[in-house]
């Protein structure tokens, strides 16, 4: 059989029509009845290809050509490929084969000479899983019998493109075993619409609960070539299945070029034209269309019972969506998602600085002394920034460097928090790093030696070890994560964990929203003309400025809530200090100046105050959208720095006024225990809140009366101090009496095994760790639980 119609093709026909055409036929027959639109078509068979070679007597000649390939350096790859393709293109197709193609084309087009897509699909009878994706040519907008026959022959010749030859060599396929089928499919006029790709798995991390769709205006080749930044849409599968709003992230690409078909007079078949500015700022798909494609992707994945890589197109003439291709996703099939890397220094050298270690990595690089982010020029991942201190305006640089060293700052300083979230090793609070390290000097920074980080002169050897997560036993005490950056969420979801005990929304506001919420609510009160212009620019694609805040914040929160769904994720309401709020765009016009912001207008006191309550309403709207519209009811809310019972009652009331009523739709509201009053009145606070989370940093600071960021007083800051531990013990005991859930967020349980032991002995419900400290924290908890169990057993035997 020379031709097979899609109506007669199934996935079992891979050997006959190749993986691409077999998949199209399978979907056409099995999924169109379920609403998935697949353009109809037909395919030439492997029999037709072998007959073509035999009738032209070129099989042996092709083998002889391939025998001359330099298989060591591949120095003559281009020459070999050109000879093989030329041999095929000079050959003639038989009358029977040509007539079969023309007859099928006319039947497909209902005797109208309409445009079709002509796609190559390699076959491998003994290797049915070989997809040969992207190795062979596709020809679009082919119209008429003569053009179609030429395109089929060109597809045959593309079996010997340079990339296809090298692919087969790399994979160990014998060239003589591979045939080529050609799929002829009704054309989708995406040149006048849009097109793109989709994965039913997050392609970077392998996270399986999202679908990633990306798209551009015009033909999809711009995505394949990577010539422009496409729009991206993350669709959460459980929300899709539950009939909720499923789009947890939308990223607007620049889409500066649109690929269209060239006029017949042009030599090229396609042209890249500049995209009009209005279209660059418009998403290629509506929410309804994203949801439709998401549902189709789910149906395709369910049918094939594996993650899939799909291609989609929208016809600009009819506005119809189509799936034009689907193949199994292969990148993550053999990846072990449970592997963790541990660093170990093999030699020690001269120490030139030391301070608080952030993370557990070792980095060798070139020290770059900077006074401010404005001094930065060419930074690379081999650059290690050395400066006095890091403030939020440094953040854009920190993803571009390999390490951070500062004179000032503690383990809970901005530099430390941001470095943890970005996975960048940092050593903070060195005191004299800018004096003891020379600009341009090669250094080794080690954060793999416990709480203290060391900076060594020169390049020192180190090794990385892999730890298999699957071998880690989870303790009875819940081990949770402290997170802030949505970009890390999918990858971190593979760590052994019981959810997220603290989601810091400040990072999302700083990096995604960027604008002070009151500057959006009361835009007319923003005085500076440049600031107003910046706000207008950021919010220009939104119906109103408040919608911008809600959309950006909800996307960040939703991404983290989705990554850990259905495990609980506790989002802490904003806890910037006034000086930090003032650093947001437009913030200076809405924030008072305070002598001691750490003890000033922060946390709960802001939410009902006239100075901020309208901004707080936007925070609430964002959380409500995540919980109710998107269906991520695993998200819980936590109130920070709540000083009094009356204040707690006010905040709970304000939350309810803003659509976040305690107990409604399963909503739980927690509060931080970080002020002595929270401990002293824990029983009373338990009547207002569903749970407690001990913030050991602030609680220790306020118990001992020490500014934890003070260089002079910092040495006295110690979570292991008896007074601090006694406060923690009191809080846990009170929570147990009222049957209120209680956890702790902080570094101490991972830094000090005895601190973890103390918490286990007190009976804490959960402990939350920064990602870099999670595994050590779990180990410390497990040890603590074993000691506690042994102690109980010894007592019972006595």
C-alpha cells in the first residue's frame, strides 16, 4: 500500500508511516470525537519509500555514499549529506505513486486545489519509539499537484539532512534501516493567526501537574529557532479537571517578529516581518483558548498514558484552534528527580574572610569589588560580588553572579534571604571582606562547613556528592519549606517535604509587582513624574492599576501553592518594614519615616490602618483569587507581628470583609508567634487563630532585646539562649493545651542538632526550613525523635 488516509491510521502503524503520522492518525480517529480538532490528511508509506529507492536503483548508491562518512571528526558530513540528497532529488517518482498522491490530495481537498502542510515522518520498524523529532523537513502552504509532488520528493531527500545523519549516528541507527513517510495535511493558516507548542509536563523540572503552552504570532518556526520570546502560559491540571480557573501564570513575550508566507514572486517561502507594537503587547491566546488547549493536552496525555510534547495552531481566517502534532516527551523520562547534590572542600588554604554561611555550595571565582549595583559592568556566573551590604536594589544583579560576600548583614538579612531563594552561595557579615579581598583575585568561597562560611585565597579543589531523596525517611514531626521565589517552586517540590510552612510574599511583591500597592490605589497622589511614568508603563496592559497588583501577586502565590498541591502552603501576609515599603516604586509617597522600623508600623497593625488598608485589600483579593477562582484551597493565611488580642480580632474581621472569612471554604488563619505577648497570651490568641508559627528570629530578638542585624550586638543573638528557648517551650505547651497546631520557622533546628532535639522533646508539630537547610533539618529531627523514643522506652522499662 503506497498511501494511507488518516482515517485508516493508528499508533500501531509507526513502522508504516512513522511516529509523527501514526500519532496524527491515532488522534484523528480517537480524539476528534472528544472535541480535539486535528486537520485531516493522508500519508505515504514506508513501502512507497522503499519502492521509490528500488525503482530508481539508488539504495546501494546511498549506502556507498554513507560508507564514506568520517565517523570520527565528521569533517565531510556536509558533503556526504549533499550527495545523498542530490541523488534522491534527481530520481523520479513512478506514475503509480504520483497518481496515488494526486488522487488522495484531490479527495482530501474535495477536488479544490487548497493549501496543505507536507511533513516528514521517519520510520524504524525495529525501533518504534524513535521519533526523529525535528530532524527532517516540513513544507507549508503547498498548493497544487506539481508543488505537492515536488514537496514529497524533498521530504524524501530530507532523510539525509546533515542533522538527521548525525542524529542517527549518535543514536546508533543504521541509515539503511530508516524509511521516510510523508504526511499531507490540510493547512492551518496560522500565518494569519498564531501557533505554538505545549508540554503536558513542566519542561525544566519535570513537574507533572502543569501544562506549559507557549505561542507566537504567525508560524511557529520562530519558537523552534528561538528567534523571539514567546508568550508562556502555565495551566494547572487539578484546577482544569475541577472546572476552576486553571491559568496560574501568564508571561508576555516580546513577539517582535511574525513569520508569514512569502508572496509567490519571492524566492523564500516564508518571511519574518516586524510585529506591530499593539500585537506585541497582546497575548496570542485568550483565557478561553488557553483553557481549550489545556483540556486537549490533558485528553492527549490521558490517551497516550505519558507526558506529551504537542504543537498547536490557530487559523487566522476561521479563528479555529487545531493540534497539528503530538509526540512523547522524552527529556524527563530517564531523569531521577530525587537526586540532591552535596559539596565538600578537599583542601583548605589561607582564610582571607569569614562570616555567616548562606546555602551549602562551594564556588570558585573572581572577586568583584562593588560599592553599588551601578558600578557593575560585565558580570558572569564566575563573578563573586564583594561589597559592604546588599539591599533590594541589588536584586537584579544577583541572578547573574556565582556568589555574594558582604561586610554587613546577618543570616536573616536581605542578602541572606535573597541568596537562599536564588540558590546563590553567600557569606554575609564578614566585617572586612572589601579590605581583605583584592578586586579580580581568584577566591574559593565555602558554605559547606556548617554555620560559618570561609573565603580562601586561590582555587581550591572540592567535590559534589549526590544524595537520593528516595532513601530519606520522613520524621513524624512535619518538615516543611520556607519559600519566596516562585521560579524555584516546581523543582523544590521534589524535595522530601510536608508542604510550605512559610511563603514570603514580600519577594513576589518586590520582584513581580514592584509597585507599592497604595501607589496603584491612589495613583493621583504619586508626586514624581518619572515614577508615575514607570507605573503607567508597568500597568498599561491592565484595565485598571489595582488589577495589575492582583494579577501579578496571585500568579506568584498560585505557582507555589500549585507546586505543592495538595499539601498545605501557608502564605504570610506582607511584612515589609516602612523603609522597605518605601523602596517599592511609588512607596516614598505613602510611607512614614520611622526611627526604628523593626518595631514600628509593620505586620498586623498596617492591615486595618487608613494608611494601608486599601493596599491590604489588594493582597486579600490576590489570595481569594488563588483559593476560590483557581481552587487552590491548600493555601492558608498567616498574620505576622500581631501585638495584641484586639489587633488579632481586627485583622480577622478585616480579612472577612475582604472575602477571606475564617472557616469558609476551609480557610485557616494562622498567626506568627514572634512577640512575647504572643507567648504570654497564647491561649487567648488560639481563640482567634487556627494555628501558630514561631518566628524564632524575631522572638529571640525581642526576648533578649537585641537587634539581630547589629554588628556590635549580633554576637549575643542566640536562639539557643535559655530565655529564648523557654519562651518557645511556653508557646508549644500552651498550643498543646488548646489543641492548636504549632510550628517553627528558622535556621536553628538545622544548624544545631540540639535545638531540633529540644523542639522534638517539646512536641512541636512542624518545623520549616530554607531549601538549603531542609535535608540537614530532617536528619536532625530524625535523630531527635530516635533519642526521644529511646528515652521513653528506658523510662517505661524502669
